[in-house]
C-alpha cells in the first residue's frame, strides 16, 4: 500500500493509531540475513540488546533461561519473571503445530546445547503464552563454560523487515566499535539509507540551548547533490524534522514547504521519514531519510525505526556523557594544579595515582617514589601507624578521611598538615576515585601551643586571686573547672572533665533556662557573657554565683570552647534580697493603688461613654423637630457637657496612673501642628468667653509637618489654654506657635493673676495648685499641668514657665518636630478586599452595640452584632464581614484574644479589624494586626474615615501561573497577590488544563520556553475551548524563542514579555491595565487604595 502525499504515520509506542497496511508474508524457506547467525558482541549493554528487533535469550547447560531481551518477550507474550529460570524447550518448543508432543530428546537445539556446538534451524514451531504459535527461524551459539545464546525471528514478519533487522545488528556493532562521533555518523547514515532504499539521509542534532535542530552529518547516493537538504538549521515545528521534534513522533510524509521542497523534488526525492533519537525521555536529535517514492508503512517499519532511534539516542547520550566527563576531568586537574594546598587523587582502593606540582615541590620526590603507597615513607615515624590505620578504615568504609600529621619536606624538616580525602562516585553511585588535599597548618599548631601556655599562666593568676576558672568544650560538651568552681557547684572533676550537663543541672531550676539562653546567645555570636544565678549544691544549699567570660571560635565558624571565671556572691545577694523585699512591699502597695484607679476609671468611663453617645444622638434627632425642641436640646447639651467634664477628670487620673506605671504609649503620626493649634483654639473659645477674656492665636506659616503624637499635643495645649482662661478675667490670652530649628515652640501667655516663685516651685506637682486658696477660688484638680509636663517629656520636649505675681504668666511648650525613633517607620500593607459584606460589631455593652448599629445604619451600611468574643469569632467565619469593630474590655475573652484568634485563622486573617477602647494602646493593637484604633467616646467622623479606608473593595479576579520553576512561580505569585489577584499555580500544561476545567481563570501567565510547560499546546487548547477563548494571556520568554516563533506567538496572546531587568515594571503595568478593565477603576488604582488618614505606627 502506498502512503498518500503529506499523510504522517506515527510510532505505535504511545498507543496512537498506526497506518493501515497489508502485511506481506514470505516463503518459509527464505533465509535470514547473515547478521542473524553471528552472536551479539559481549560488550553490548542491556539497552542495546533490548533495542534489537529479533528475539534473543540465553540458557544454561540444562536449558533454563538466564536472560531474554525485550523483543523476545514481545514475540512470545511473556513477562520476564515468567521466563527466567524456566526450561525454554518445555515453555515454547514443546509441541508440533498439530499439537503432538515434541520431546526434548528429539529437539536439535537441546542436543546442540548439551554438546556445546552451534545449530541453525528454520520453520520451527514456537508457542506463545496465549496458546498460539508462529513459525520461526532460530540459531544457537555455545557460550564458554556451558549454555548457549539463542536468537529467533518470526518468519511471517520477514521480507522487507529483514534488511531492517540486519540494520539493527549492524548499527549495534558500529556504535559499539567506535568512540569517534564524527567518524561513525556518515557510516551510520549510509547504513540507514541502505536499509530503507533511500537516496539521502541527514543527521539533525538538537541544541537545547539554541532551541533548534542543526545539520551535523549528510549522506547521499553517488551522483546526488543533497547539500541543500542540510543547508540551514530548523526550528521547533519547522519541516518534517521540526514536527517530529515538536510532536515527539516518527513521521512519514512528502517533503514539506520548509525551504527544502524544491531541492528535494529537483533531486527526485518525493518521500521522507523522520526518526526522533531519544535516550529515555530526552530528545537528542532526528535522522531524516529521503526516498524517491513512498514506501509501505507497517508495524515492522515503525518498530524498526523506533528501535533505531533508541539505539542511536543511547549511543549519543553515552558519547556526550563521556566527552563531558573528560572535559570535567581536564578542568578538575587544571584547578587542582592551581590550589595552594598539596592535592592528589587515588584509585578506589586508595593507591595514589596523581599528585599536583606543589606536592613534588614540597617533598622533593618523583612520581615513581610516591605514587601508589610510597607517600607513606614521608610520614613521621611517631604518627605513621596511626595515619595508615585511619586511612585504611576510610578506604574500607568509603567515608571521608581527615587526619592531622607531620610530613617531611625536601629539606628533611617536618611540617604539620591537615589532610582530607573525599570519595567521588560515578553517575550510578559507584566509587570512581578519591580526591584529597593536604593543608599546611604548622603556624596554626604553634599558635595553639602558645595559647595553651597562656592558659596555664592565666589559671595560676586566678588561683592566686581566689577566682575559679573553667572552660567548656562545645565539641565534646565537657567542662574543665578548677577547685574553686568545683566547690561552688559541689562537683568533683575527672581527667576528662565533667559533662556540661552536670553543671547546668546544679543551677537553680528558676535560673536554668535564662543561663542556658545566655550561653547559647554568646555561642552563636562569639560574644561575652556576664551572669548571676543560684546554684543548688549536693547538700541542698542554695548559693549565688557570678559567671563571666566569652566564647572562642575555630576558623570557619565552628565553636571551640568558652572560657570563664566564677566566684561566690552569696553574702552580697542576701543583703540585696533584704532590700528588694522592702522595695517590693512598697511597690505592691503602689500597684494596688494604680490597679484600683484603673478599675474604677473603667467602670465610670463605660456608662459615661454611653451617656455622651446617647446625648449626641438625641440632640441630632431633636434638631429635626424644630424650635419647640430647643429647651430639650439645651438640657441635652448640659448633660453632655457635664458628662464630658467628669470624663476629663477620670481621664486625667487614669493617665497619671498609667504614666506612673510606665504604661503610657506614644503613638507617632504625621500631622499639621497648625491645624491642631487652631482646633484647640476653637475648643477653648467658650472657656474664654465665660470670663470675658480676649483670645488670640498667632500661628507662623512655616511650621511644616510634625511627626509626633497629636493626641498628647492637643491635650497639652488644651491644658495650658484652659489654665490661662481659668486664672484670667477680663484680660487677654494668647497662643503663639513658631518653628525654631528642628523644634516647634508653643507659647501660651495670659494677663491673669500670675504667681510667686514659691507657687511656681509647686506648680507641676500632681494634685497640687499654687496654694489652697487658689483651689477654693478657681476650682480644678491640679492634674492638668502635671500631665502636660509628663506628656512633653514623653514626646522629647520640655515645659517652662515665666510669671510674676499680678503680671500674668507665660508657659512655653517646646517639642521636637520629629519625635520618631531612628528606625524607619513600618507602614502596614493594604488589606485584601471584598464587597457587599456587613460590618461586624463585637462589644459586650448593649448600649454601645445599639449606638454603633444606629450610626452605621444611617449611612446604609449592613451591620451584624455579637455580645462576646466567642460569638464574634463564629460570626466572622460565617459572614466574612467587610470590617470588624472590636471592643477591648470584654469578659471571658477580651478584645486582644479575639484579635489574635482572627489573625491566626486563614479564613478571617485578611478582614480589617478596628479596635475600640477606653485606653490608647495602639502599639499593641498594630503589633497584633489591627487595621486601626479608636478611643471611647467615639468620634463618629474618625470612625467613618477609618471605615472608608479599610472596608474591602473587589479584586481583579483569578490568575493562573503556568511555570515549571518553583522559584519563578513564587515571585509571580507575590507580584500578583500584591495587586489583589487570587492566584492558582500549575507546573505544566496538563496541570493547567486540570485547573481550568475546575475553575476558569481571568488571566493566564505562561512560560513559553520550558519544555515541561508546553506553552504552545496550551494556547491551542485555549483556542479550541469557546469558554476560555477570551481569557487574556501574557506569554513570558527568556529570549530564546526564534524570531518566527515569537512572531507567531504575538498573534495568539495579549502581551509577550521577555524576562529581564525591566520586565517586572512592564509586567506590573500590563497587570494594572488588565485589572482596570476588569474592575472599572483607573489603572493607577489597580494596585489597591493607598492608606490615608492616620498613619499606623511602626
């Protein structure tokens, strides 16, 4: 049957359809080619025997099978384990075609095997595993000793395949008989051409780096000019060889339009066969055969071509591996010659085969003297036996050898060397050779001896001073201590020291973890330690001890030992403990007072916050009723004013308590101090008006921005201005703000009663005013100025006063414009966002839940509420709210515990949480992952701004990354996630199709150059799927695509991006454009909303 022009026929190896053809059968008497009668050369490996197209097995003297190749198993239908060890006559040669038994005594093959002579038979019946049989021709050759090698072939499959069977044997011999690739390729092509009745053949070598097929060898029949057929390289998918590469198939077709069709037709070549050359799964090249006419294509042809491809592929891989090994060995020797150490190589049994030049320069020897085992003669007599034994053990076990010993030089003197040898295995893990180095450490040894002498001198000095000394060897985990240290710990030392664990076990259990951590830190940083701890002796006596010292390290970072001194500190500690107990008693009383104030303040502030909130809410509702509600609004204003006044007093007491306990935090923000000054001025206008005072605020235009705590600045200014308003009547109060260098000065001047020097001395004391009469006349608690000075100190500033009795007072508040710590401020990353979800309120106070619900409801925001932390966590998981308002002070599970649980749960970790509390603890809030922090009573404007900042918006969608390299996938995943994309990953085209079948992506990023990804095949699948046809694709390349493939790619994807230094910006810009198209936002918004409002502290 003739093959139509252009119709490809593929290899049956992967189960795809074969060509239909009529099998030709040959006469039973047709002889096998001569090559079948010659046994396979003994140096062929298993892979080569498996690649033969005829069956081959080996039997022992009793006729039992000891080996069978792949073709033999295929012809007989057996598995290898079903054949090995079985008598082959009983298994496959037991009956005639009519079913009559064929006894062993009548079988020529059995007789020939026993006699040790060759035999060749034709038209013999061989039985398959399935009960069928075939007529075969086989030959047997005796083996040295006993047994035979038998080859056999199905006569029904001979004919045209006969030559190709012979080709396999010829190729096997050819490849086994030469190591020169350039020499064997022309002869190989000639043999292939002859077997297929071809007129020309080309060997195409695949360059994975250049991603193309290069013509490496050409054969042509005499008189045929075939040079144009191998004139240019071919890309993937170009021409029949390029298609065989791309589709990984044996292809048969007419010459294609790849620039060579005209040359082929001019040479009378109308049919071509492309055979991929593989070793395992790796493609190494293609053999292309040109014929004058199409030939019948049957299973034998395709099987023979596939076997040929495997034979040549395995040979190519082996040759290239050998060439690479030779190249590496040459590079290795060149490198070893230039190393500063003495270097050498040895056989697997340890015999030295090579030394570098430095060895001979140092030892003054020749190769004849030291190669093999002669190097041992250079060892010092005192060390030779030990070194020989350690070397022998390393050779026997295959482990790394390392030893230190003196070696004689050319001048007859010995120097110390550190010698080390490592085993070098081959690709299959077998020991190939040893490589060793010998490094001169003579000076290091001398330094060690000097150090030991210095240690002895130090030990004597410590003994005279009655200070104990000790050393800790980190390698052996033993400690050596003198008598003084042993007495403190109640331990007795031995010749080999005491296990370090014994010393640590004597340390008091309450101190042990701290001491161990300090030693671990010193050991890790090569640092010093200075510790005080308790020791429990064997008599259960507790003593105090001091340990001071440092850690010494070996080169290359390995700890050698710690050196330290220790002395008894018990008596001093007893005096300190007495003092500490007295101090602790006083502090307990003070803490009890602070805790009482904090508890009472909280109990008072909770109802006051509700009173203020309801008063504000009722005032807004009364305002809608008109003029008749004015009396009610006045009453509500009095309620709110009184509540705020009481709240101010409580806050002052609580702030003083927190300052006293050292728990007051500074929350650094960036803000406009001029705006704060004007805001406070507006607030005190009513205070000024009560005593007919004229108020003036003068704010310089060049104040600039401040990096400080605006809440504490606002409180300081309010305290100073309210103080001035209180002690001035019918006068003037002035607020002046100006910048002086890197500081900003706020001055509050009044024309009030002024102060005497004695009154000024008591001015900043807590709960004190100028005198008792001042309190009776003007009121107040005496907290304001004390708080002002404390806040100023916390912000790095000062408060000063100038006053004279009857002439008014001027306070100067001086603060740094930038109160931040030297470290850079950390800005929280924008939260991940979703839409149309409720706002969850978690608060144990029903009044606050009601107030927050009504406030949020006025803006049309959906609200869900929870009365405690456990219910809040459950609702958060079920509702996935757009934001959470979380109270801190709650029973059972407080707000901090709820916040930690929310951030630890992957389902709720990305939900923005706004903390609400009586206390300003923003540092703790942000460190636990809060998005914002508000204090009670709630400023509704600030709450609205915080919700606008943090409520979640929709993301651009799902992006699928198809990339074989895990590190690159991780980089792309981080980049996409930062722009709000959900991300899925696939390592190859099959995984990508599985992902898309389960969930259609909104964006596809594909590496087009990794073979395991299969980018072009994936693009074809996308075009065929109507549901996925519109998915935008970004193709990533490394610059290795040929120009024609890159041009073809641009028509199939949205963007082609070549990876490099500028590729990240280009990719980000394209992702923003895609996100903008999907979300309707401007491209610059696609990265997520910028954080605005109050900055989170770092």
